[in-house]
C-alpha cells in the first residue's frame, strides 16, 4: 500500500510542475495516508486497549494500562489457546512442529 501511495505522490508532483493544483493533491494524498492508512493500526490498538480494559475486545498489540489489565488479557489469551488445542489437536500439533523448526 505504501509503495502505491509513494508512486502516486511522485506522479502528482511531476504533474505539478505544469499545474500547482497537482502538488496540493499530492499533499492531500500523503496526509490521508498518514492519517488513515499507515496510522490505522495504531489507532485501532489504542481503541482496543480502552475496550479491553473495560472487559471486552481483543488485545493484539496494545500496551497494557495497568498490570491487572495485562494479567486479564494474558489469562484470556491462555484460555483461548487451551480451548484451541482441545478442539483442534491435530492442527495445534502441526503448529507446534512448525514452531520448533
């Protein structure tokens, strides 16, 4: 995604030598990419950290707000992993073999 945005921005800058409106379009594309494209993962992780501390939501990579929130998420993750191993024993063994290689 980033490569497409950068190449599109370069094209808009090159077109901007004839008409400066294209430069404004290039700035707008970069702004929208930084605001919504690249930064969307960190904004979702910050919202998931607030929702997970209130009792729900996933915690893929959010920073814990307190040790209790960290411990709750860790215990919930361990519970899901045990359930996955219990329900899918062949798949969990295959994943363990791949992880050990």
